[in-house]
């Protein structure tokens, strides 16, 4: 006997993600799912954002890593509320991992929550975590040809941050060609050029983050 | 790359659906799999054989309907299949494209006894 199912295989994850989303927006927390390759500057971007917004918003971080708590310690030392999830080899965060982490965060004292995904441009794209926005970072040494290699992640992003612009004179990264390819694939996303080292572009990026917080608050007032 | 977690979700889903139907054995699972997901059917198959041992799904045959990625040109509305090497519209060369197919990842039906 054949039974029609017609259900998404990741349906269970999507349902937990929806619970996370409800919990977060109910607490008026703007959550950012931050995705990139390893070493592209996720943790540094978070630290620069915290420095820029520390008087305006309370920021917390969920750190996803295959192993170790180096990033969470780095953030904690800088005074940021950070909680570590070790996936134990897993290549992405899923909604239930985030759900467990949320139970251990002081949600009444958070305005912006960064969820730093495992460094990977493939797997995180398939898993909704319950975030408000998805942001992809690409650093200039990785090359300008990445959007067509990892179309799932790039086409779904709400914002794209090109990091390490200070290295542009030394690497083969054609910003114009990159923008053309990326914006061809994703018309909606905002595009930022930043340097975690010099601070270039951080202000504009931080304004976008704040604007999303205001938008979420207006939707949930 | 993440076939194990996908297969674990797949197992939960088919066992749940079979139980709801009061079926004691699952003999087949029909899956629709889009190319954009990056999921490799061969690995799902291998993981499924492992995970289904001693469950009502042991021995079930997995069938995959593979959906190629598909894009539509925003310039001239031409529908085409982007290849790994070329994502621009083959008719007008525009890079302004919309992905319209290949994100599928769902169970269409199961066959039970």
C-alpha cells in the first residue's frame, strides 16, 4: 500500500526553528544567523559590532564550533555574553541545538543575538535556526567566484559582508565582478565591504543591524 | 556533507508516518531530491541501511527522484539549467537570474505492508 506523505525531510528542524523564532521575537530579540567559511572573520565582525553598538544594544552570542571554546572565551573576555555549542564533528548548527542554547541565555537582557554557525559554506544553508536574518561573510582572500559555487547560501542571504578589504591590494578579488555575480543571484541582499582590522565599513554594517532591530521591534510592539 | 543528520530526520519521518497508518513494515520510500541541496543520494542510502536496522523500515528500498537545478533569467525569462561552470543566461548572457528549481528535499510517499 502506498501512502502519500509530501513532507519536507527537515520538517522536524523547521518546526523547532519556528518555536525558536516565536520565542526570540516574543522577547524582541533580533537574531542573526552568521555563516561563512572558517577564518573569514565571523568572531571579529561580532567583536567590532559589539564595540560599535555597546551603548545602543545588548548583544549576546551563540558560538557554534566543531570543537573547542576558543571563540566563546575570546568574546567572554571582551565582556560579551557568549555560550558555546560544540557540534562534536557536525558540519552545521540545527534548530534543536540553538533551542538548548536559548534555555541557557538571559533572554530578557538581550537585544541582538548573533548565532555564529559552524564555518562551512554548504551545510548551514539547509537548516533554519529560527533567526530573523541570515548573513553571509566572505573574506577577500577566498576569491570573488564563490556565489556560483555555493549558490544555496548566497541566494538566501539577507546581507553579504565582504570582509578583509584591507587585503584587497594583495589578493585577486575583483569587487565589481563579485557584486555583479552576487547581485545577479540575490537582488534583495544588502552588500557591505568591511575590514575587521581597520574598522572600514563597520559603521554602515552596524546601522543595518540596528535597522533590523528597529524593524523587528516595530513588528512586535 | 550532512547526509547523516538528514537521514536521521528521514528515519523519524517515515517511521512516524508508518505508525500513523498502522503499518508494521515499510518496504519503500520515495524521495524527491533537488541538486541545490548538495545531498548525495548514495550516502543517504548507506546511512539509511545502517539506521533502519531492527526497525520497521529495515530493508526498505529508497527511490530518489533527482531534480536538477533550474534558473530563470530575469532579463529574457529564459529557463535553463545552470552548470557548475556557467550561471549566466545562455540566451542573453545576463547574470540576473532567479533559482526556480533544485531546492527540493521531501518524502513524496512511502510503501507499507
